[in-house]
C-alpha cells in the first residue's frame, strides 16, 4: 500500500490576518465579581465563526492581549470565518497563536 503523507504547515494568526486582510480587535473589560480585575478579549472585526448549527460570535479571552489573541487562534483553527463586511467565508489554517 502506498501512503502519501501531507503535513499542513502552521502559520501565525498575524500571517493569516494579513493574507485575508482581517483586522484584529482587542478590548479590556472588567471581570464580573466586583474585584476590580480586568481581562482582554480578542476577535477579528466584522467576522463570525460559521458552524453546522449556525453563525457564532466568538472571542478569545485572556489576562493579556497576547493571551486573548492566542486563545482566539486556538478556537478558530480549522473553522470557517465569515467576513460579514465582504460576505466571504474563509477556511482557517492551523494557527499557532504567536
């Protein structure tokens, strides 16, 4: 039996965003609970994640902007991003979160 193995290269979320002309948006929000702590949230502007059950708005969350962006990258890897501004659906590569 002949087996052909293909390795899918990982790219950074920045490379992915640049390739598809997407803009990352981050924001700092106060955590619930009244302890005066904040968290960061990250997502692509005007984009949603398309799933079999519908279109979802998803954010990455973290204690820093970098952590929020990395969390977002791990959530959207191999999903479909719907750019609501252009109407294009983009299949996401394997993202390493850097």
